[in-house]
């Protein structure tokens, strides 16, 4: 599973009985006035016990538990409450048959319970409550949009009705009015064809990498880019199941051999050219009643034959010598359309960074890449189920590693370095007929998996390390 919320762990102290006083508490004297009589973990929901078994003696023993000097209970054991958070707990022991009284050494302060949510926010995936500093009989309450109770177990499976909602978890303990609430997670929108998308809000960012970034290339010139429109991006690269549902076939090389515990159909669709990707976008748009984006001339000799109907485009070019290669390279985007498309290079990097300026969306330490990506160090030389590594701060998974992802843009440098609004790459076909790829793949090192890393390939290229994800407005 993957996860995106972390908390600092506070380790409670376990106190153990160490006294043997023959039943005469008065013998403690000033040298050992506060013995460690309390056993148990001083966290909410756990029991503390006053252990005087080593004292000997007979008669009725009385206990007085105190929170910061305030009397709170008189039982031999005390269950820590939410009201005790931040306080120290003591117990004073008196009674017949035992001479004098004694007050224990304090335990605490009682740490604040914490709860987080781990797991994949995608439809039909499972979320789990991660709990720190809470014990006893825990009660779970999953909440949608702050009001609707949707589950009462530690594990919650995301339902179709949860899409575009916020899910949070409230935990408490039996018999205690207190509770703690975890930070909500946003559930993505689920399209009619099973594509999960999350909203990426418009904004401005610094694209490229600074000159001192380890592993950078000269084509990563830093420059400011503004994106003026919100868009929805797939939280995962398109999977094999999703591609087959739309196109009726699975062209991937890794059709079998999923790693233990992983779902084969959720591995990324790969061995797909840039041309395959734009066909998929238009077909998906039609299936979801959205206006298709890409148009190609049905005939190079007929200037009026531009069409978004992929059935009229002819066979997908699989080499630069293919008869349709040049015609397909002249593909255009139809303005004011609502359908699916490949992200521009700027949209991809903006979403990958998720508001960060560091080498990776999680910081600058390449040693952490294995928590977020499938790469040469952990991939076992194959793709893996999408969405089981940690997401970035905008709930996007596999932005690093697994498969390269096609972008709309022609690859270029001159146009790339300019400060721009909503850039779409070179406006004319460059000398090198390559389309941009981003994100790296399962066979690259951690140094070659960075937010600013650029790559490119001929649009007819396909390989078992190339896939794509989609966006729409």
C-alpha cells in the first residue's frame, strides 16, 4: 500500500515496581519517598496499575489516583483518558494493616494520540487508520465530507460514492468522550470508464533545475511558467485494464508476471507510442461523451479533411518510413474541447512538483526514492502495479519511475527556456522529430529520476518502459 501522512512517534515509558517494604510504608523515609509503583503504558486507553504486591501486610488498601494533583479515581487500576493528555499521573496508597502512606513516582506527561490515514485513495482501494499513542478498546468512525458516517472498522474500502469527497477518520475509546481526528484525504473523481482524476489548480512555478542540482542536464534551464487553467489529471498512469477497456486490446509487453501480491491489470499500460496515446485519448473522450481533442487530416491532399474520428486516420505509424508518419505528425488540437489529452510538459512538471522546489517532490534525498518509485534499485527489471508507492502532495502516484510518460510537446530547448503562460512546446515541427517524455522508468537509477528530468523519443517509438497518463479540463 501506499501512504501520504506521517507523524512523529512518542515512545511512552514503562514503569515497574521495585519496592520490598514488608508492609510498612513509613519506612520509605526521605531517601525513597516516591517509589516506582505504577506499571503500564501511560497512553490514552491503556490501564495503569498500582503494584504493592511486594509490600506484604494485610488489610484494606486504598488508592487515590491523581492528575496533576487533582483526584480522579480510587480503583486499583486507572484507564488513562483523553482528559489526561499533557498531564502527569500519580497514585497514593494508604489503608489498614499498612503503616503510613506513599505516593508513587509520577508517570507521563501523557502524550497526545495521533491518527493518520494510509493507503491508496483510488476507487476500490483500501485506506487504513494509523494510530500512535492510543490503546485499549478503540472505536473507529470514518467520515465523508465532515458529516456522513461511512465505516466503523480500522480498514475502509473506497466506494464509488466517495469520489470527489474528503474522507477523514475519528478515533476514540470505549467510555471516553474524547477523540482525535486525522487529516482528511481527498478522493479523486472517477470517470465513467474508471479513470481516477484529481483536480490540479492553476498556478505559477519555476520549471527546470538550478545549476547546482546533482544529475541535471543542460536542457533543464530554469524559467518561470504560469498555468492559467485548472485541469484534472489521472492519479495513476493508464493501466493495462483501463487501456483494454477503452481500446479492446492490451498491447503491453508485461502481460504476465506481476510481482507477488500485485494485480496484473493494474500494472501500467506500456509498449505504447505517442501515436497510440493520442488515439486512446480521442476514443476515451468519445466513450465518455466529451469532445475529442486531436484531429488529423484524413488525406494530405484535402485541406478540408481534418477529423477527430480516429477510424479515419488510418493505420498507426510504427516507423518513420510508414506512409502515414508525416500526416500523423501534423496532428493538431481542436480549441475549446473538453476531452482527454496528454499533459503538456509544463503541466506534467507542475503536477509532479506539487508546489515544491526541491529535486524531488519529497525533498532532496535520493535515498528516499524507493518509497515513491519503481526504479533499478527495486523494480526487479519490470513494471509494478500502479499506485502502491507513496504519492506526492497532490495525491499523484508513480510520477517517478515505473514507466516514462508521454507529453504533448515536441522536444525543444529554445522555446523551453522562455518565461511563458500555458506553453505547449515548439510552435513548429523541430528538426529532431521527438516528443517529450517525463518521469523516468523502472530501469533508471535514482539520480535519473528527478522532477526536472527531460527525455524524448520519436512519436512512433514504443518500448516496455513507456506509457502515459491523461488530463482533461
